[in-house]
C-alpha cells in the first residue's frame, strides 16, 4: 500500500466505519461471548477473560474482515469475483464470505498446503489454484491473476475494510466488559490488532492494547523498534497463523500510534498453552490462537485487580499436529519423562524397575528392554528405556532420586 493510500485510510472516521462493519456482520458472525477463566485468574491473581473466536463458523476471526471487505465492494466488482492468497484461515473466510454474497471466489494456495485445508476451502465454494512452494509465490500469482482478470484482491491484513471488520471484536469485548484494562492480541501481519486498537481506543482510551508475538516471528515488534516496516529473512514458529515476514504498511502505522506494547513468547510457552487450554477449558485452539494466553505470564503478574482479555483468534488445527503439540506441551510441563537406565543382565531386573515406578505412582507409557542392546558390548549390563507419565517436575525429581538411591545409573532423555 503506497503512502497516499495509507494516509487516506488513516483519515477515516474509524469508529463509524467499524460500527458500520458490525451492522454488515449482524447475522453473519456467531456471538462469541467472553468467558472468564477461573484457572488463569487464579494462576495470575487477576481477572482473565477469553474471547473465543475459534467458535466462528470458519473456525477463526478471519470471516469478519473478509465479509466486510466483500460487502463494501460495488456490484460490478463482486460480479468479476474476488481472489486471495492463503493457506489457512483467510482462505476459508474469503471463500465463505464470497459464497454468502453471491460472489465468485478464487484462492491461490501454496503447493504444500495440506489436502484437508484445500478441501475445506473448496467446500465453501471457492475455486482453488495451487501455485508456488511458499506463500510469497502464491501471493504474487494471485496479484497477477487479479490484475489480468480485473478481480478484487482481498489482502489478509493490509486493507482498511478488512481491518474494520476485525475491529468489531473490540466492540463486542467492551460492550461486555467496558472496564477492561488490557486486551491481548496475537500479531502476524497486524490486521487483527489494528482493528481492535482503533475501536477500543475510540471507546475507552485508557484500555491498553498489547500485541503478542512468537520469538521467531516478531516482524511487527522489530518494525516498531526500527521505526519502519521491516522484513524478516525467515520466520520460525509453530504458530503458523502469525508466521508473517513483514507487517502491512497501514497496519504498521496503526500499531505505531495505537498499540501500547508488544511482548514476545517462546515456543515452549505456546505448546504449554495449547495443552492447558484443552485441559482447563476444553477448547481446541490452534497455535496462533493461544499466543495471547502464552503472553499472560508477562502481563498479568502484579496486577491483582487487573481485567485482561485474551483474544483467541482461531481453532483450525489438524489432529496430527495437535497430537504432537500436546505431547510437547506435556514434556515441557514435566508431565511426560523419558529416561534410560543400566540394568544388570540378570532375570528380574525389569520387574524391579517396574515395581519401583508403580510404587512412586508413575504410569509407564512405553518401555524398550532389549537384552541384546548392551550399553557396552563387553559388560554385563543392558539398557532399559522407559517413558512415563508423571505429575510434574517435583514428581520427576522424586523418581530419578529413588532410582539413583537404588543404585541405578540413570540418564534422562527428555
């Protein structure tokens, strides 16, 4: 977006446009009332609320901005169709919005896009073109097609109508919780936090808008620190929904004037948050969706009466990925441990270790005992590798100490 376009957008009556977007979205988006988290409120000593946007019909907030963009097009523009590039939530948001508006839609997706996501996008009525090995190549193809065919390109974040659609989330939050102190929002390209910040600051200038980014995908944080839109050489995070190399020109300007702070979270924090949100709230959330939950550690401490809202942006995650993340989360929280132990090559040793673990309340998940897999070919010892479910770090220390006290040589694998 060039400077003239950015300045034109910045000069609009933002709250009026966001309220107009809310009217357009009435009956289109599902209500996602705030949910008070007893667990996180107790954990951090403040009032924590979750805005569960994973409950939207497409599984994410993206339908808000996509629908508002298409609703604001002229009939002649809609007749020519819209096009977008996306491998995830934006694709489905554009596809469903276009179908509801009676508008043809084409989505360009990278060749590596999982078939599940391709089929989900097609199911909403869009034509799908697989092009490019990475998102940037798909984006370039979509822009090329848009120019050649006269179609409207729906940008995932750097578009004023899209931003206003996302801003309707803040209207809903502050209608329910007008005295909210902070709203934590995941940042990728910046469309979501820009819309929320414009609306929230217009309604309650005192509310703090806090962005949260993974350590390996902090393009907006770095851009603000450098005072210009900056591009990362690479992004590295499991939170693929916010894995954006460069923020938008418009979103950068809005964030610079309306966002109060951006905090960084680790991959470990993200994995743990996926696990905890399932256990404590029975929610399925994608990795990008729990980024604000992970950010609570840095914002909630010391604020006993603080009211914090975490925007859970989406829940589209495949079962294989979810299983892997749950396992990683359990490992990082000390709920699963794997260790190897040297045993004398004599009958009964396996039973002795199993009995010790049972007495300590450790649940054996997997065990490998191979008599021919010696620690040292010329010794009389064999290696036993055990994976156990535990009650946390203290329980792990108890198990390891007891094994060593019994004379075993133990090596923790993870």
